[in-house]
């Protein structure tokens, strides 16, 4: 349950968790009840001592709630609908097991991901391979196991055909399309057959050892209107492919379902307004050495846009999907048109269905002041262990104090500064935002990063410097938190 729905007493408890570490301008993350229990557990320090720092805690069961939100939207509209979990968003096999138990599919983006799912006994019908680069070995595995392949381009199609002929198999494929037009503009993408240039594709497929079971597309960003435009074209292609004998039975709209890490829009608005002022020199900086977070100053004006995920946005998840399905094109809603076509709508969310499913914890190893007088708080982790391809993890971390503080009184004085990591570079910041510690921070305490299951844990993780990768623990939080090592680490 999100904090906005908590009673006053429980909300106050959340406030006490947050009191040890706040941004100069706070950005309070939503914190799940299971996370609070872990952060207050006497065992948390023992888990870090046993498994190392940083440590990823995941609760796969929470994903079921998020998927059910989407399923409910489809049910209300009488729509055949299925969620496929995008495995690239988190490597833990606990989420694959949850997909099996809760009857949703898995989208795999590499041979290892696919092999792991098959070893976990995910049925072929519940898998799709959407890897951006597909080796012959991966294609052979898909053909042998009858896993649907999202075919992206002519060269890839030719390899699928050649391997299918060699193995004596009929390939199950989905055609990945791109180049859709929205509001008169062609949407740029690196993915898919171009819907204009490759209009002869249905005819070219008729003599090949492939059966087109679906249409697939991937769009960058979170624009609902672009999905409406793409779905309209995908439905037209469905009819064209069926007309030449292909058994198209699904349209897969990929991912990009928005979520929000914050409950409070005012905090987000205030931060970005004040960040712009700081870049103009109108107030003290909010970021390390004035990092712009995507903005810069040109001619006395702030230009640019945030170089990171929109940590606050509306609508999200189910409301966003409802907006897509209820959009009217040519007098009919998208949901009604899909139902009339008797086609299943699929999607491949990652981040949005991992909302509330993970927490990353790291140990404080040192505190020091730099030449500018700012404190640097050294964590036993590196920046790739809580980072996506964007600039920063933006929300406020949580300081977990020692159970039995041993500091001398002067060491508990207020401090402000930055969280730094283990890589030997000047740019090794865990968070670029300046943090305040009203009661100080000491070596051996823990810093927790909320809601990291979606992409932050694993998407960029690196073993540079021969540092170990973080261990991943599955949490059972009732009635008292307990953990077990995820199978990915065994």
C-alpha cells in the first residue's frame, strides 16, 4: 500500500525513517510496507554482513498487484489481454517464478535470459524473444523450443529462414514494426521494419517457413497518443497479413508504461524550479559541482530538459492504459477495434510492474570533507549498481543508523554533502543531488535506495575494478522479514 493511503500514525513512522537523510530540497520516495519492515529489522545489518554491500532486496509478490491493475482495465473493456514481464528490467529469477505462478508471460532479451526461463519451466507459449541482437545460437534455441521471435529486420528474417530450413522447423514469429506517423510526424526509431517502406513484407513472407503470430512494436518515451497511432497501424497490418494466410492473433505494444517514484508533485516542481535558479547563480547549488541534470545555461537562459526518467508523472500504469484503450479512432475506441479483430493485446512493461518490488542497501565506509568543505560519504558500491542509462537516481535515500551508536558526541553533528562510490574517478557519484544529514552519519551505517527493482539494480551493473556484483535476496516480510538468496546467485 502506498504512503498516500496510510493512516496518520503509519505516515509518521515513514517520516521518522526519512529524517536521517534528506535532499536539500526533499524528493520523498514512495515506500512500501515491506520495505519499512526491512529497514526497521534488526537483521538488516546482519544481511549486509553476510551477503555483502551493496545488497538488493526484492519482493516479487508485489509485482502481482501491479499486473492485476492492468488486467482489470482490460477486463472492464472485455478485451483479451496479456502482460509479458520484461526480464531485462531485473535479472532475479524470483520474478520469473512469480510470472509462472500468476500466469503472465516473460519477454526475454538475450539467450541467457531465455535459457534461464526455460530452466525455470516457463512454457514456450508464455515466452517471446525480443533481443535487439539475435545470434544463430539464440535463433536455434527459439526454433527448437517453439518460442516466438520478434523479427526486426531483413537480415534477421533471412537468418531465421535459413536456420528454420536447416532444422526442418516452422518459425513462430512476430513482425516488429517501426516508423509510425503521429500527428503528421514520422517517429524516429532504431527498431523494426518500416511501415511505409516495407509494405510488401506480407507478400514476401508467403513462401517462407514462418508463421506470423503477432505484430510487435517498441516506442521510446511514454506518450499515450503515439501508442494509439501505432496500434491503429498495427491493426491495419493484422488485416493485411491475415489476408495472405498468416494467423496473426496478437498485437504487442511493448513497454513504456509510465510510473511515478514520488507521491508529491509539489516537491518535484519545486526541485526543478530551484535547480534552474541554482544554474543561473540565484541560489546555492543543489547538485555536485553544479551538474545540470540535462540543463545548461546559454545566453543567460536555462535550456534543455531533464536527462533522466520523469520521477513524478501522471497518469501512470492503469490510468495511462485506460487512456490508450479508450481513445477513439475513426469513430471507435482502440479497445473496441481490437475486440472486433479478435486479437489479443499484449504488452511488455518492466519498470512499471516492478514498482514497489525492490530496495538497494549499501554500507557507509567513510566520511571526509573535500576542498570545498562538502562532506563526501563513501558507500561500498559503485554508481552502476543504482543507475539506468539516465544521469541519476533522483529520490532521497534513507539512512539506517546503527542499532547501538558508538560515536562520540561531536560526530553526531549535522552534515551535508554527497554520496560517492567505489570507482576511482572524479565522476563516481551515487547521487548527484546534495544530501543533508541532520544527525550526521557514521561509518558502518547503511544507506537504502527505495524502489530500485526496475532497471536500477541490474541494467548497467558492472564488475569494473574486479568488484563483486551485488547479491539479490528475496524477501518474505510476513510477519517478520526473512530472506533467501535468489536463484540467479546460486
